[in-house]
C-alpha cells in the first residue's frame, strides 16, 4: 500500500497547475505543532515527505477497511489559502467500486429463486375453480418469463471480468447491463489538519432503464396506468402468506386424524363387545387432537380472507377476464370449494359466521368427550355394583334382548360423531378456501398485479442501480464513523438517512428518468442493513451480501473481528438498520429553463415537497430518540435552508446524480466541496473561485473525464430555444404576419 501511495504522489508531480502543491513548506499551517513529527524537527519538508508521513498513518489505516468497497482510486492534492493566511491541504479522491456488479448479481439470483419458489407454491395448491386456476396460470407464466430473462442477464454478467467494476455512460442502454449502475463512483475529499476530515459524495447516473427508453413515460407513469390491477387484488405480506401455507399444511395433517377418531368412535358405538382399555385411553387423545385442531382454525387471517373473498366477488360480479391460458371467466372466486355462490343481491356478509363454524367444531368435540366420560362412568359403576355371576347372567339376558352390554347407551354417540364430521368438513373447506386465497393473492400481487413483465423488470433494474449506490455510501459512512459513539447509537435507534440529489430536468426524456428514479428511491425504504462479524479479513469476506425477498431485502455488512468486537452491544446483537431515503431534484440545464417557462415542473415541486416532509420527520425522530444529539445538532432549523447541510448534520449518505453522472454532477460536487472548504475550513473568499476553477479544470494526465467536467461548449440552438421570452415571441409573430401579408399581396 505504501508503494501505491508513492506512485500516486509521483503522478501528482506531473501537474503544472499553480494551486496544486508541488513542494510544501510548513509555516504555521497546522495549529498542533507539538504533535507533528515534521514540525518537532524544526525543518522544512517537501510535499513528498508530508505525503508519506500522512498516508502512513490515517490513510493506510482507512484503506484496510475500504479496500473491499473501493477500487481504481485516483487522487489529486491541492493547497489553498485560508482567511488567516494559512495553507489548507486538500486531497480529492475518486474511486470505483466492485459493488457495481456484485450486488446486481446477488439481486438477480435472489429474484430467480423467489420466482421459482412462487411457482412451486401455487402448483402445490389443490384443484382450483376455473377463475383461480386461471390466476395460477397467469402467475406461472409471469414467473417463467422473469426467470428466463434474469437467467440470461445473470449469465451475461458472469462473463464480465472480475476486475471490472465500472459501467460507462456509453453502455447505459445495454440490455444485459440494466441492473448495473452507470458511472458509479465515490467522490471523497479529505482536509488535513489537527484532525483529518473526510467528506463523501456518491455519484452515479440516475437509476433509470435506458434500454426500454422513455417513449411511454417513466416507471411512475407506467405503474399508474396499471394501478387498477393492484387495486383489484388484495396484498398480503410475506408473513401472512407464510402463515397461510402453515395453516394449509396443519389442516392437511389434522383433518385425517380427526376423521380417524370419528371412525374409531363409530366402531366403538357399533361394537357389541366393549373394549374397555381403548375407551379409557381415548378421551385424553381426543382432547389433545381437538386442542390442536381448534387452535389451527382459530385464526383471524381466515376470517379476514373470507371477508375479502366476499368483497371481491361483489365488486367484480359484472366483469370478466381473459387469462394467459385463454380461459374467459368471471372475476368471482366465490365458487371455489367450501364457499357458497354469492348472488348479485347478496351484498351483506355475516362476519361472525366463521366464528360460529370453528366454534361448532369445538362444541362437537366437547359433547363427544362428555358423552364418552359419562358412559365410562356408568360402565364402571355397573361393573362395581354387580357380582361376576350376576353380570354374566345379565349379559346373557341383554345379549338376547339388546345385543350387548351398554350398546344402547354407546349408540348415542352416532349422531354426535356424524355432527363432528360435518362440522370439521365445513370448517376445513372454508379455511382451505381462505388460505388458498391468501397464498394465491400474495403471488398475484407480487407478479401479475405489478403490470406486464417489462414493467416489473424495469422496476427491479432501477432498484438494483440505486441499491448499489446506497450500500457503497453506507459502508463508507460506517467505516468513517466507527469511532463516533453518537453515530453508532443513531444507527440502531433511528436508522440512516440516504439523501439523493437529482439534477435532471422536467423536460423530454429526463422526465421519464426522474420518474424511474422516484420509484427506485421509494423502494429503497424497504431495505435494511445489519452489521455482522466477518469470518476472516480477506477482501472477499468483507464484501456485503444480500438476502431476503422483494420488499424485504437485508444487506449484511461484515466487519473484521477486531473491529466488530469494539462495537456497542446493541449493534452486535444484529438489529436491522433501516434506510430513510429522500429525493430532491434541481434541474439546472437549459431544458429546465424551457420547462419552467413553457412546460410543467410540478413533478419537481411534488418530489421536493414530499422529501422535505420526510426529512423533517427524520430530524424530529432523531431529536426525540436521541435528545443529546438534538441539543448539539439542532437539525430542525436547517430543513428549509438546504438539504445538503441537513444530510451532513444528521450523518446521512449523500448521493448526487444526473443523466450520466458527468458534467452536471461534477459541477455540483465541486461546488459543494468548495462550499465546505469555505464554511467549515475558512477558505478565503477571494480564493473560492480560484479553487473552484482548479477542481473543475480538465486533467492533462489522462484521468477519467468524470473527475472534472468538460469545458462548456458553444451550442447553436434552434429558434425554439431562442424564443424563451414573451417579447421575442411577440416580435416573431409580428414579423411572420408581415411576411405572410407581403407574400400574398
């Protein structure tokens, strides 16, 4: 690593810019001179000495943690004057990240597995009515299409070399790179002094699906077009679907047992020779099985599902649907086994019906148990009061008259057993219908209800792009705050803020990009982080891993054992660290000016207003749960001032993007960096513009162009771009009329 730093410094020596320090003489630029090994010697050192001394300590220690996240690092060192005429040493570092490809691969694998499991779930359902069977076929067709596309995409990503960790803007329309973020970099600025400070910004192209393009709008608009599909189905959580599957399995196991007990009771009631030992052991076994069966049936999910089935049947009684298998059927699930037909006038539903159904099962079992206990007591009493000779004589007499001792009394069990079987059959039928509905609706809401497969694939792709950027920013924020107890306490109590800054305009195709980004950022709200202990300190074991299903993904961030042991116990216990994403859009190009004058900028206004409210809610939660931090950092007063300052005040992750994360993004990042130098490190106001120009200047040594923007070029805009004022527009209309009149006269 030391050799890498030396090579990096030698590259810096090639710069000829006046504000890049080639030789640094230290004259009061550091306040704590007693702690500086160079100043204690009382000597003047070159920048190379300063460079090696600094990076042997903090930089090399930091690289131990970030090497797993960052790669292909490029740095530039500047020296600027402060207001008190001191020198400010600034290092700007741009890095790629292997997360650009590793996380999309993991996400594709999880989505393939999730759709495979969903196919297996709906196939395991019993014989269904035509409508429900058509829905099952729709789900299977949708999942098979998604699996085929994702397997092809994953196979193409596996062909990418392991050393590749960057997707250029020229490849943003590549079909096989839909899930990979465009131009993802970490822009880090370090300011040296008594305590070195890092300022991180993640830059990447706006998460959008450039392959499908934006002819029909962005993802938000496309989802709104198919909102009727989502409204027509009931959405159940993953926990509810899992519970429904457990109930189906439980009923499949307990129903044969209960019916077996009923057959045994019938055999006892019809047997002319009473088996005393069997009848003695029977009640305890019946009680155990009865308790299990009633516990399974006593489920609020069954009751709510039956109500939803009735509501759907009423709402869709006059509609029909053509399924993917070509079947045309009514959108009414009420003719499924165990559910009565619902007529057009049966609009009322008795919500207490299910309570009576499962209660009847319990009452029937209790009646049978009470009858068996009473008959056993009578039999025991009869055996104790009669002598063996009298009992034998009575038995011969009863066998001639009634066919056996106690047979008439035991025959009373027959109607009770028949009633029990009928009640169990009715309860199981209704419960099976309800749980099948929950499982099927859960599968439909996660597949068909989201719209055509192209829309679902688009949503997954833009989510993957945003996920890679957020994970990279979170890991850098975590590495930089390992020694900050307030930040670590904030993670497990409030969560982390992810603040996205978009520079897209609300004109043309960029409206669709912004709509894609809006959905991507919103979906990140259901992502959570968890900090774990790495097995080893190898780079492969320090990479984050993704688990879970769509809507509940968990990112495991491993830390080396030595560092993990120093964390607070609350984080060691593995709590979920939730993400609060907010999106602010600031269109800054000529298209935005045109949109504000002649077009529509309501999308930008709506996004900023909603994000401002969420940001204020996060700040209030931070103040309420961590009052100590709220006192030292009064973040609530900054909400209306500037979202960037708020994000840094609350230890949030900063992410900036435009169409390709080049010109506009570089302009924004360099402006923010110079503003930080001025506000936090007293950069001289007269040197502010000079520092900004220095950072934005193109690099003559061949650094990537995304480090600094291209020099602005002169464009020859068409007439429509020139007519941006009402005066010119009126003048153009007058001249046109004059020309037309002169032509036809």
